[in-house]
C-alpha cells in the first residue's frame, strides 16, 4: 500500500495506507459498475434531442429492492469495517453535496488469517458527484466517505439488509445478521487502515 509522507506523528496502532485514485470504469470492474452519463447513448429521441439516455445496467437482486436516503458529513478516512451483502448488488448515488470515496475489495478477495480481505486487495476510488456505482454482490466495502459535509445519498437496499444494519454490534463489535456480514478491521487485525488522497 502507498505510504503518505510522515509528519513526525506516530500512531500506537500499525497503519496501512490505501491511496484513493480517480474512478475509472476498467479499474473499478472487479468491484462493480460505474453509473454515469457516458458510453453509448441510447437512441431514444422523443423530445428533439433534449434528453440523453444511457444504460446504467440491471438491478441485480433476489429480493424486492428498497431505497435509503442518507445525509452524511465528512468522517475520518479510516476503514473501520468491511461489509458485504449477498442478496443484492448495492448501488450508491450522490444526490447533493459532492462526490465520495468508495473503499472496496473484490468478492473473491483473498482473506487474511483474520477473516478480512488482505490489505493489498483493498482499494479506494474517488467517485465524482455526477456518478454513482453499483457493487457486485459480495463486494467488500465501507459506506461511502463524503468529500464534503451535507452529502445526500440514495442507496439501494432490501428489508433484511436494512434490518441487519440496525442490529446491535456483537462481542467482536461486528454485525453478522440477515444479509449483513460486517467485520471490524482493526479489532480483527490490530492494524488501522487509512485512506490517503492522491
């Protein structure tokens, strides 16, 4: 992982740094799809060319899809948890307040002896405000990190996923309920994973 420059501050917990890179469709492909007004335009021309339409991709779920709306403030760029969901390819769409950072590891990422994705398989992407993303089922992730306060985000979910996220943390400070497999990175590994901006 990339190491940001040291400024004379040492942490008690060993730290691994993941540098966020600009979102790129090809680089993001192992983790999901980029949803943006780009690519091949659909030939839907009912309003004199005033509406451009692009295919975003299918909604991939085994259960009825719901939406969550959230308002987020900037939080520490530290990966506290990695979670995954198996019944839904989850999507994140910023509606207001700018872009976000997405931290991901592929569904088939090698797991360390601690039961979390190996550190060299954790990636971070800068998602611009005019884009959304859909994660493949089972992609490990943290909820998006807003790049500005007051970000309003639309997220796809389903009833069990939302109910699972409302569960109390277990003795490991994790959630393993319904369609939520949320693992505590530092408690399992003893290492802090932080995100560096390019």
